C-alpha cells in the first residue's frame, strides 16, 4: 500500500490547525510541509516556527520538504521544531555538503530525504543512495502548487527503485507535483511509495475516498 502525504501548501493558512484535522480525519498518515526561501525557488512560504506549531497540534508524520539554499544551516532547527522526515535538494549545495547534511539529519534522529528537480538525472543521486531514508522525485518544477504533472519523470523512479533495491531496499521513493486520481496510479506503477498531493487533495469533495484511492 502507498502512503499519501497531503501538501499543506494548498491548505487555508488562517486555519492550519483545522486543516491538519482535515488530513487526519481523511485518513492521511503524513503531512507534507513545503518550505521555500525565495532563493532556491522563486517563492517564499513557511518555516521553522510553523513546523513547531504544527507539531503541537498533530501526531501525523511531518514530512518537511526544504526548497532552500544550503539547508545544512537549518537541520538542527527543524529537528527541534519536530520534523520527522527532512528532505533537502541535491541541487541546493555542493555534493560534499549534501553528504554532510544527510548525515547530520540522521544523526539528529530524523529521517533523511533527498530531492531531485526535474532537470537533475537519477544518476546524480547514485553517490547518496545509502545515506537516505527517502528519495523525492519532483514531477513539477519546485516552487508552486497546482502545476501540471510531468509524466516523463517516471523512468527516473524506475531507475532509482532498481538501484535502491541493490544498496538500500528500505529507502522510500516519493513523488511530488501534480499528483491526482489520474496520475497517482502512473506513479505507483513506476515504483513510488509516498505520494504528495496538494491541490488535488484539498479540492477533493470526499477526501477520505481520495486518500483511499491514492493509497490503494
Ligand atoms: C511544489 C511543492 C509541492 C506542491 C504540490 O514546489 O513541493 O509539494 O505543494 O502541489 P500540487 O499537488 O498541487 O502539485
Ligand atoms: Zn513539496
């Protein structure tokens, strides 16, 4: 069974506590939190204090996706705030610092995620596969919700699953961007185990049915 991680980027920011309850009652096990700094991506969203506030009102797995430059600077802060998974972008620092960042995330007790922008080939993740608990394949350009799903990222998932099976079979594969009722099966077919969904989840009339369908 797959895991759905609804992205609160599409939530009502005036009513985040209520919307965390919406995720919970729909049966979602995770909540995806998109952190953007206006430098790594052209948008600015939310940060450490909001993650800490969410932690106080939810027992869902907090899946924090950092779209920020040189994330190593904030690992300790996000840990303290209560993140469970902390995912950083491969493109956000030098390879040497990405190794250090992943190590630091794990040593602090969180699960380490590594994310690839659409233009980054799967092979670029090869040196990091054993150091991750999750690999995130972006199926849109990071920065905004509501974009069109890029089906041409599916071979990247297949490549990563094959190579992870050899060196780190327990590592999860996640997809993020344009995941809805139609594209979720395509992602699962290619090996995705964790599916992020922002606009489609929040637009769904029957969210419990949506969760069931995406996770099936
Ligand atoms: C985009 C974010 C996504 C976004 C997904 O940069 O990383 O998590 O919220 O939104 P949808 O599901 O609307 O594409
Ligand atoms: Zn995201």
